[in-house]
């Protein structure tokens, strides 16, 4: 071999083996997540269902990871969720919905009808029919699909009436009148609600344009009549028939209480804060508005001021 | 023909098989595209269900058409550039037989549900072994030819081709090692190392190598800059390998790996700019040749699509763009722009130039070749535009939180248009198939007047 080519050959070999080492071998040495609580250890039936999922090529249209920006898809996945997933079924395209939290969303009979002809359960779907699956294969596949996400969304029990929440109220460990709690709730609001309800809760978020039934404007007077339990119930159960999701499935109970604490502080429409608000002496307020000190402490000042100040202005929010 | 040791017989056999698999693979793709608009079409037949057809289409066009065409063209280019005979045409012919059997077996396995389930690595283990043995044997043939060369200096095409034949067996082995069981996400990381490097270390390097040979050859002008071409080669060698993780950029894989993938993906602009600068500067003052040089027209169209796809690539690998575009039809559009728009067009041009030379026969019909060009080009424009716009509609749907069953209806027009574009390309390539097989039969007499200058078979000396 000509000596001129020894150096380039060496450079190719070293660079390529270095790259392979850093991107193929190194992650396998240092990235070893331990199984999370949602890592599914498949039963024999589910495992055979997973083989059918692979055989039918479902991964070519359905991904199995929820990204941080996917709203309404459920809990975000963690590295530990995938420990038992070999071969990986992460997927790179979503022609159909993501299936990470599919388990328990629908009953078994729905899945069987859907596999036989997807258009019977989902009008407009373009999923091909899998009517040729044998009965035992179908059973295994349904078992696998129901195992996805370990039913993490369905552990949530639906609350049909605010009265049922009285029990929840007893377990509440968040002070919904505290300003620190309201501040924590503000963060949650900005992350989850502001896209539709707007940063000031006026129902004018960027997504509001596309929604036929407009998101609520929290400055409307009747929202000021909501008590804590009603607020909690609305947030947690969503509003049927609108795009308001059931946040109880997605947020923890503590997070919803923080949110309630924040929602209660949102001002009423046309309400104006007196400039001297910050420096006011509560004692004077008690005398001026004839309310007791207990009542004052139990409510945010914003709710008792009403529109006694200067004439109403058109500006909303603080 | 199968076990002949005639000069260039291996190249000819590879190209013929490739064109055959191209038509088969495109038929599958077209069927899949129609199933998007008529999902009940496959009812009751598992073999043509979309979810099985898609991996079969990918593997047929990637390993059947594009790989075999690249190899066939390389087996002509290498002896020409090294001024020596191919190490063994007989052996290469034998490899081609095995490769064809592997593709046939692969199609049968995948349509009948025997799959490994990893994207781009679906072929089952026995087929993998066959393909790997073929790759290793081909590398042996190619390297032995290069060692026995009579020209001292290696032209840049040879660097690319030799590089591809060095990397591809390694990449293929890593991607298809099923005897080492890896946990979920690690499996995904290795899967996408393979899934992306089969493009970068095999299709890109061979495709660009072929274009580096074809453009100076077809224009009759020397390459603009040799040092720039070497810069492109070494940067692609350095920057391509770690980029695979950008396919799973928002999954919970380690952050440093994602950062590495993004940085190197963006750095890939350097090899692209150097390669294309070199191509277009070589063309400077020679653009008039496109008017009467069909192979050159194919290669340069490919170069323009290479520009489009390689500007898209780094841009959509960045986190903020990936955030919006990932998971949508935009990405298959990008993949088709690379493999169909760029490298397939390079190969079309190269085959029109090489095939008359390796067979020593007159091209059957120049008008069929021209129709092939226009049908494929216009069909591809329609197809690619439909894919891209559908992707944007889809990502808007995801990000507004609109349920899938709602935006799926909105996408119907794009899917119909996509199938129409695909149908045009399919028709163009059936013409190509007819043209190449009639040429192989030697239907047209050698002294017939109606032929493009670039396609005249040079008498053997």
C-alpha cells in the first residue's frame, strides 16, 4: 500500500470509531434509567399483543411518546417508562393519535369494533381495517393497547356534582386565600390555561380565535360567586361540549387548589384598584366599609371593593 | 449474464435489477398513497394493508432501487477512474443474485408480517445476514479494485465511494444487531443512529460521489476545485454520524445526546455548501448544455433538490423548528426530497449516461427518456408540495389541540393531490423501465440517428 494513504486512513478510522463510541456505545454505558412506576411489565397475553402490534406495523402511524408541548395527551413520559420496551416503538410520525396513554380510555368492545372497521367508531378516520385478525390475536392486541400507560389517566374518578367534593375539601391542605398559593397558581395558569383564557383570564388567549364556543372570561360577575368547591369542580371536570378539558386527569389535586387560589384573585370587569390600595390600613377599611376583621381576612380585598372607587375604565386586569 | 465475467456485466446486472425494483417499490408507494384516501381498499387483505405496505415500500426503494442503482453505477465508475478492471465481475454478479434474493425475500417477509419493527431496520434476521454479507463482499471487490489501480491520484468520487463502502457495513451491522438486547430508549438511540446514517453514510456519500463524476464528465469541463471537494468529504465524514438522535429529539433520551445531534445537524450545512458550490461553479458558463443534454439535466435537477433538502434538514433539526414540524407529513416530504428528488435524480442521469456504455447498445428511445424526466419532475413537485402543506396543516392541528379525527378530514385534498403526483411519477418510471429493458434487448440499431450526444455508446477499445 502506498504510504501517502496511511495517514488519511488512520484519521478516518479514529474519527469514525470516536463518533461511534460517543453516540452508540457511550449512551449505553451511562444512560441506564431505572423502571418508573409506569413502566409496563407485560403479561404473556399483553406481550403477544405487542408482537401483533409490531407485526401489523402500527408504529408506522402511531407514536408512543408525549412531548412537552402536547396538550391534553396526558402525563409526560419519563425515561424510566421505556425500560421493558424492546424493540422500541417510539415512532417518528403521527398519522394517527399518540398511544402512550391509550390504556383504559375506551372499553374493549370499542377497540375490537375500531380494529375491525375504524370508521364505525371514529368517522373520518383513515386507519386501515384490521378485520383479518383472528379472535385470539384481537384479544391479545386489545390487552396490549389497554396496558399502554398503565391506565394512568383512568385512575382518576369522575366527580358528577360539586357536592361530592365536600369530602375533598376536608383533605385540602392548600390555603386558597393565601397570596403565595395564588402566585403558585398563576404559574400553572400561565402554562396550561392562558393559551385559551388569556394571560389575564379575559378569555382572549391566542387559541380563542379558533374555538367555536369561546373560553370563559373570568372577569364576568358571576365568576365572583363561585366558591372554592365550584371552582375546583369546574377546573377538574372541564365543561362538557366545549374544548375545556378535564384538568383533573392532568393536574394533581394540589395543583388545582393552587389554581383555584389564583382564579379567585382575578379582578371583576370594570373594576379599578384605588392607587392607595397598597398602603391602606386594614383597620380603616373595617371602619369605612363596616365589615368585620374576620370577613376581611377571609376574602381578597379585590372582591369587596366593588366599584366604589373612581368611574369605571375599560382596562381589564391589574 | 448471471455468472459471466464480461467487463461491466455486474454494473449492468445491478442497474437492471434496480430499475425493476424501482417500479415495484413505486407501485407499493402509490398503493399506499391511494389507501390514504380510500382506507377500506385493503379490506381483508393483510399483505396490502398500509401499515405493512409502508415498510415494504421503504425497504424496496432504499435497498432494491437506490442501493442497487448506486452500486451498479459505482461498479462502472470505479474501474473508469482507477483505469483498471473490476476485481471480479463474476463475483459481483453473484453478489447481485444474492442481493436480489434478499430483496425478494424481504418483500415477502415484510408483507406477511415478519418484521423486526424498528424503522428502516425492519428486514428480519436471515435477510439482514444476506445483505451484510453482500455489503462486505462488495466492499472487498471495490477495495481490491482500488488497490490494483493504475492511476495514482484518487479522484473525489472515489473517496466518496470508498468511504461509503467502508462505513455502510459497520452502520448496517450496528443497526441490525438483534442478538444484543437493549432497553427501550437505548434501542431507540441505536435504531436512529442507523436510521439516519444509512442516509448519510451510504445514500448521500454514494449519490454525491456519482454527481461529482457525472457533472464534469457530462459538461466536459474540469471540476472547479479539488480542495473544496475534499473539504466536503471530510466534513461529511465528521459531521454526519452523531446526528441520528434528532429523530427522537423530544423523547426522554439524554439531553447531551440531543444537543450533540442538533449541533452536528446544523454543521452539516458546511459539506452541503461546499459540494453545491463546487457543482454550480463547475457549471458556470455551461448552463446552455442543459438544453440538449438529458443526463446532465437529471443530475442538476437532483443537485437543486439536494440544495432544498439539505437546507431543510439542519433547519428542522433545531429544537424550536422540530418542536413544530416533528411527527407531521412534512418529514416524509423531506425524506422524499432527499431520496427521490436528489439521489434518485442523480441515479437517473447516471444511468442514462452509463447504461448505453455498459451494454454497448443504443438507447431505445430519447423521447421516452424526455417524458420520463418531465413526468417525474412535475409529479414530484406536486407530490412534494402536497406533503409539505399537509405537514403544516397537521402541525397546526396538533398545536391547537384539535383532535386527530377532525384535522384528518382537512387533509383529504392534500392526500388526493399527493396520490396524483405520485401517479405521474409512477407513470414516468414505468416508461423508464420500458426504455431500459428495451435498450438492454438491443432493439434499436447502433447507427440510428436520433440520439442525444451524451447517450451514445462509446465503442469498446
